[in-house]
């Protein structure tokens, strides 16, 4: 499949002067899902949010420490106000061949159907990959009938995960986190079932494009690694349209020890293909005392914007939160 280089009609600009982007207030955020245990290694988060049919749909995952299950459940929840959610569907790790871990999912509309893309570790090769299921109703998703969308071998990478998908015209745009192949053979790369956390590779963001949302074509890396706080990880978590272009939220880290405690940066694009990092020397936003804020996603609700994110608590566990910004001034 060939993509017209002018498939999105927007003029390119290198100017950054107009970009004024508000920070949401962590202190006024609301906890919408709590970890199983308030203890290091217990997380709830990795949110992705979308508005469909007058409802707000949230996907999130539940995780336990290594040795106790890691990512055990991925869920879809539905809300009318964006604050109070009811769980309507879940994937348990046993449904995926007892996968070592489940990570982020993304729900989209495909014609009259719902389509759920989700990332997990394939237990046959210990590599992260992305599958999807499709049905006319969320309750009718059949995980046993899932189909693979992307794995590391398809793009010559060590693994691929955390899909975030939007539709632009007739195209599906899928942004993923991928781990480039090391320069040399590394026998321990997949030993733990998480190449991204080994320090033997990095976590970077790429774009793939599709007409049907199933067969994707590699478009390339969209944001490079930084030189300081984000020199090891630049994982796009979501993209928001603003006047003059698009802002991407991305998770950044400088070393493998920060792999699960990333902080949030922002980057700007006019064409959705190449993003320039705006958070050069420090994160755009982080939790109290420098703690993690990651997987930021946002949606418009009336005259406000709702920001969803995973945040680290003082006890080391992670909780899922939402913050409301009443007005934006671009």
C-alpha cells in the first residue's frame, strides 16, 4: 500500500512560539481506580480513553509485582460523565495462553463494530506483540478469536506494545512503542519477557498506517530520544489536536531503572508523522517529589478537557487518576 505524502492537508511549520499548553493540577485530580494493594509493584493504569456513542470508554490494566503475575487483567469501562466508570469487559492473562503480562489497550470504532487492540507478551517467544478483537458490542468480544496485528519480527524490532490509534480520513494511524534490535545478539533480551526493561535496547515511538486497521504499513519513527531525562524512552501515549497542529504526550526515562516510573513530556507536530520534543531539559509534568506520571490521555467533555493518567503514590503503588481542565488558551 502506498500513502500519498500529502494525505493530511496541513502546512508544515517549524515555529514553536505559539505553543502554550496548560498543565493539569495533580492536587485536584480524582482517583478513579485504586491498586489491589498499596505496595511497591501493584499498579492500576495504562489508560486509553475514547468517546463513542455519547459515552466515554476507558481501557486500563491491573498489574502485580514480578513473580506475582505482572499484568494480570485488561479492562474496558464505560462512563457518561468521564469520572464514574462501570467495568463492562475484561481480558485475563489466562485467556492469552497465560501470558507473562498484559499491557495497554486501545478501543476504536471500525464501521459499525467496536475494535479492541491490546498488547501482551506472547508466551511462545516472550516477545511483546499487539492483537485485536472485533464485535458489534463490547460484551461480544471473543478473545479466543483474536488476530495478530503486529509483532517485533514484522518490523525487525525486539518487541512492540502500547498501541494508540486514531482515524484520519480513510486511514487508521497506529502509534506504538517499539524496542529496536540491539547491535549484537543478546541471549538475555527476552529472558524476562520484557525486552524493554533490560537496558539492552530502548523504548521509542513509531507510526504505522492502514486503510483497514488490520494490515499496517511501517511509516517510521516519529520522535527521537532526548539527551537528558528522556534519553532511554520516548513512548507516545496520546495525541491531541490544537490550533496549528498536534500535541503528543509521551513517557520519558533516562535509564532502565526508570522503566516503570516514566514522567510525561510533550512534543509538537504539524503532520502527525514527525514530532519535535518540547520538553527538552525536563518533563512537561511529573508527580509530587518527582514521581511518575505516565500514559497520559485526554478527551474533550463539553467545554472542558479530561486528562487520564497513571501516577505513583508515596507507598510505591500506582493509581489511575483523572484531572479536569475547564478551559484551554492556545
